[in-house]
């Protein structure tokens, strides 16, 4: 593969100073670690003797976390697609 492509990709990723895909990719390791810890806590939660109202509050909290996780995944995917399209446009000189 042409080395200019990789230099162009690297430069494109570096030009975005915030909310770039590189920052999110670095945070994915932490995200996965915390997701595993969340799963362990959910297992512990299931073994507790809680009232129906207490369970309802916790279930609502868990559903909010899952919605946030879905939004995070959508944003990272969209940012990756924007990066790819911007790179393709730059490679094709269609700006």
C-alpha cells in the first residue's frame, strides 16, 4: 500500500483537536474494562434481596446506562464514517 495514504490518514486524525476518533479509540480499553465491572455488579445486584420498588429504580438506572452506551457506540461509528469519507474526499481531491 502506498505510504502516502497512511501519512494522510495519520495527519487527518491529528488535525482534529477534540472529539476525534483517536481519542475515542484510546478510551475504548477503559470502556471495555468498565463494562466488565458493570456486568459483575449486575450479577451481584441479582443476588440481593430488594423490594419491587428498589428493583424498579435500579432497573431504570441500568436502562439509562444501556441507552448511553448505545449512544456512545453510534457516535463513535458516525465519527469513524466521517473520518473515512473526509479521507476519501481528500484522496480524490474533491474538496
